């Protein structure tokens, strides 16, 4: 793809998310994913108390569980709910289905439960049941059903994509979507997001790229620690974290299709505290470093090198370790908390609790330079999250 011009990267200014309140500081907002693939989790009422005690005001779910949504009522905790992949076909085929679904799962709880968005499906492009063809029609039907209920301006509709939707992601300036997805689904979805003032949901896991290519990617670069930076050969921008490089690859892919005005929310990112022997980097210390530095980076500093004026809005994965998740050991060890609500490790989760800065606090460097460091290249491998890197 042709790289967008440097001037458009650095000098373009866009409006903030219409959904999110403007922060009182330079950074963005922070929330948590509340997955429940476990048999030992506390009741939803206790989880709401835990969220409040940690100062977490945004939570993302993977369904519309009645007990959870009821517990979140009058809590002032904003909620992202989900229509699961297995319902995409029905949602795409008949708006009467989404009318009934919205009435039963959204209108029934809103506004007492402050639902801010609906995630229609999750990482649909890598769904083994091949549900991609249903995604955009389902999104549009859900939105039309929200319009009928007069709540479409307050509740956004989108769908989380994995970075496997990219054909190219390194260097970031060369970011592009897979060609076979562009016309059937990427452009129609981005058109919808633009028309409804919504945002693209993106799941980004530097852990997978690092674990598969630890001999080429610096661990400090992956963990937001101090490092000399990686210069993008295409646009001259310097990156100090693999996370920022991954996010900007998606921005570059959007820019290549002329969707610079569409915003983004990182709906999943995290690092496991335990893994199998072949899961390089999975450890409690590394998880604490990644997630702790991520919080500092999101809350204390705006933007990415490519979009320095757009605040980052991020949902960490995940609230709890989930003992019934299949796959390698790491899949069951992304949580900040054990099911008994004890911390797996201690990190600050709010701006008020932060002490000091990210271990590397760079000012975005837009000058070309020669830095002799290993580049964070992309490798193709499959994770049990359903993501390909």
C-alpha cells in the first residue's frame, strides 16, 4: 500500500469519541474485560463491588447475562455488551430478531445499567464457523433496532477485530487490511462506523508477537520499558512500544482506505501471568510490567506516534483468571484477580493511584534517525484466542 503522508499524520486533528467524555488529563480511558469462562467466580454483585473498589468505571462483557446487567444497574459503571458470534446469522437474516434481542437484552436494562456500546460478534474474521458474511448485515440490524428504541445516539455499535485482519503490519506505516476482506466487509463496516459516529474495536496482544519471535523483539520494547526505540522506515516515526506499533499499523490500514476520521477503542489487550514452557515471556513479573505500564501509558499520555492527539481508550484483558478456558496454560492466566478476589499481582488501575511514570516516557520523536535495535517484526502463528499474528 502507499504510505500516508507524514504531514497528514502529525497535523491532522480529529474530534474525540462522541461516546466518551473528554478526559481531564492528557491520557485516555481505561476499562476491564469481565469474562466468565470459569466455574469458581464470585457472584455478579460481588464483582461490581470489586470493580468499584478498584476505581474501574468501564467494563466489557462477552454476552448480555441478566444477573450481570442487573448487578451493574445504578453502579455508574459503563458497560459494553456483546451479541455472540453464534447469533450473527440470525441477526443478519431478520431485523425482527434484532428487535427482539435489543428489547430483551438492552432496553430491559438501559438506562439504569449504563450500556455504552454493543459489540456485534468477536474476532469474526477468524471464527472457524465462517461468520464473516453475516457481520455487516448484523451490525446494521442491531443499529436499526436501537434506532427503533430511540437509544441509538447513546449506544454505539461496532465489532472487535483481531490484528490478523491485517495483511501487513510491519513497519506500522505499511499497515494494510487483507485484500479479501476490504470490499466485502472492512469498507462497509468502516462506512457504518463513520456514518454513526462509532469507532473500530481492535484486540491487540503484543504478547503473541513477542512469544513467537522473542529472538527478534526486545522484551523491554514489548513491556513498555526503557528502550532506544524503533524507527519506522516508512514514516520516520520512532516507536517505544510494540503496542503502539500494532495500533498504528491499524491506523495506517484505515488511512490507506481513507478512513482517517474513524476512531478506535482497544477492546482487548493483556499479558499472561503464567504459561507453558514454550510460551516465552509468560510470567507474573512480565504481566505486572506490561499491564502496569500500559495503565500508566494510557492514563498519563495521549495518542500514538501516528495519531498523537487521539486519546487511547483501552480495555484490559482480563478481570479474572478463567479456569475453564481451553488451550495453553496462558489462556487461563490473564486475570488481574484470582476468583477469590485476591490480586494476582499488584498494579495501579487509576490515575489517582499512579506513582511515577511509565518506565519509558518518551516524547514522540518525528525525526528520522538510525537506531541500532532489533525491529519488532510480525510472525504468523496461531493462538488459542483465535488470533493470528
